[in-house]
């Protein structure tokens, strides 16, 4: 987990730094760029004007789904619900020695290098425990396997497409070393009855030796700073990029 978070922060720092020093992020209609998500889907992205963004946002308000996940932010309530599934280890007089020993739903017990002092949120229906210290960490109580950093999920960022077949997911870095969010897309699988990972926006160009155009660089940087995301169709969305600049994009998911 620790190694994965460090890797993710390294990617974020690189792209965030690029974005902060890019002073030419105004609307310039740079054309269309495409990136592969996996072997089955790719995305087509174009920059749009502020006016187009707000007109389409208003037209699509009825297509948005509310995020209704039950969340518990009181530590004592979470401890009471989880009972003996989570046990603190270490010395009482040495806070730095404390860790959490967790029995996951798959029956395997693992030691996690954090403790209840850093409790942030618990999603009982999803089995997700979130801790926040120097950075936010996610503990999946369902599975004992280490979480792939490309798939780290903050349920507060879940955003369903109108037909509920696609879901934007993500993870806020909240680290002194970097800012931004790692976002990824999931697709509903009716056979397994769950959402499955499709592709992470943060690693769009990881299979290339170089990013070949300025437009591609701008899009990659933008995906680290998504602030407003609105579905305008079952496989199409518009989003705004935050920061000291404001830019807007349209993204379409297309099957190969």
C-alpha cells in the first residue's frame, strides 16, 4: 500500500507541476485527442468554451444521479460497528508504534500501518474504511489483497452515467507533496453484478515513450484537476478544470 501511494504521488507531482507552470491554458480549441483506456475502449476528448460547458450543464441536470452512499464520520460509531474485526496493536504509551490488525471479509487478517487516530470515514455498505494523515489512504475491508494504486477509490467521488453503466471513480491525493485527484472509469458487469475497472486517466500515456502534442499534454494535466463532472449522455461527459485557471472539456467513451 505504502509503495503504491508513493508511486501515485510521483505521477501526480509531475503532472501537477506541469499544469501549474502552463500559463497557456485558456480556451484555444486545440482539436480532438484520443487515448486508449484498455483493449476494448478509448476516449475522445476536446476542449470546449466556458459558454458551451454551462449551457450543456444546465441541459443535463436531469441526467445526474445523487451519490447516496451511507457514510459514518464518527470514529466511536465506526469502532462499535466494526467490533473486533479491527484491533489496535502497539504500545499504549508510544503512539508511533500503533497499527491496526484487520480481519477482512475474505477471512484473512492483515496488519495495516495506521491507527484509529487517523480515522476519516467509514462506508458500511461498501466495506470501505478511509484514514487521513499526511495523505488519505483507503482500506478495503472486503478483500485483503493490496489495492492497486490505479484503482484507489473514494466513494464520495462516485459519479454514475445516466444509464448507470459507467461510473467515474477517483481518489483525492491530499498530500503535502502533491495536489489533485486520480480519476478512473468503471463499467457495470451484469454477470458479476459489480463495477469493474476500465482505465485510469492518470496513466493515459503510460504506454507511450512520449506525449507527442501540446493538446495531449493539456488533456493529461486537466485530468489531475477535475472539479466539476457532468454526464451529458450515457457515454459522454463534460468537465471543468479547477485551479487559478478555468478550462472545460468534453469526453466521449468509444468502443474499439
